[in-house]
C-alpha cells in the first residue's frame, strides 16, 4: 500500500475513531441517514465503500442486498470492519489500500463508489478521483459527502467558530488558507491532519477526470432531527456538509 500523510494520520487514530463515529449525533442521525436515502434501492449493485472507516455504511448497504467492497487505509479500521461484518453475518470484501492506488481492483467494476466524509482528508485528492473513475462502470456514479468548503473548517485563522450552542457562528477570516493543519476531531484527543479545499478545487478535479455533477445538496435537518441535539439543530441554519452525486461522462 502507498503510504502518505493521510495513511499515517488515520492509522494511529484507531479505537478512538470507532467511539467517536458511533456516538456522534450528526453522523448517526443526519449524515448517514441522508446518504443512505440518496443511494436509494441498491439491491444487486456492486458498491465500493472507499474510506470505509469502521464499516457502518458497508454493513447497512450489505443488509440491503448490495455487493460490497470496503476499502480503507487504516489497518485498525479494516480489522474492526471485518470483525463487525462477521458478527452481523454479512459478506463484505475488505482491502487495505490507499485511495489513490486501488491495485487489484479491475477497471469498470462498480455501479457506485461511495466516499462519505473522506475526500477532504486525502493527501492525493486527484489521484483518488482518477482511481474512482477507473473502477466505475461506464454508467456508474460517485456519491460523496465532504465538510462544506465554505463553512466546515475549524481553524482560527481560516474558517472557524465563534460562540456556543444554537447561536454559534461561522467566522471566515481566510477562505483560501490554511490548506492543512493538525488538530483533534470534535470530542477527540488524538490529532489528525485536516485539509481545506475550495469549491473550485473539487469541481476542477471532478471535471478534468471525466465526471459530471448530476446533483448537489446542502441538506438541512428535519424538525424531528433537530430535536435530537443542538449540533443537529444548528445545521438548520448553517450547511456544514456538502453532498455530491456525479456520473462518468
């Protein structure tokens, strides 16, 4: 596997990520349900869960009778996902790979590639998209979610936060910089590499590699979702996440 700053950053996070992933209201009650709804009926489809993390999406999609391949650059994540898939009696193929080097995966293999909250973390974003396009079928689609480039930072000199609770504000001091820094995840202890890419950065790489944007969403929680927690309710005012749907030209 190719190693770079992305693989090194996430490899040492380990079990801390599993706890954060399973207890984050925004992920469990907003991001995942929204993405699964967008994916729709996946029965019989060949799906690559790229940057699968602890494997939550792979398990949910396998339960819907999709054929899943789960890939991550973290050995701890892959081991955990394998363990959980076995406990749930699910057949999911797993590979330890950097997203920019999907060796052993044939061209034109997948109906869908899913990249949930991972493209902003890749050191080699363009290499990752090249590989995504390579392994998609001619009629295939990429579904991706990222931190919103306009509102999703956590750096005091770039895009940051001010205040607390429902009245928290996004403060943009510099949209273009910094592009990389280290800090813990929300409620986390271990620092990981954060990256900021502009909307232009994303769109140019998509277009230059033969992808067409077919849908773009800045989802807002329902009233029922907003009752779950203040962080989710806050998303009714600020779109912290951006969801892309793209097809191969």
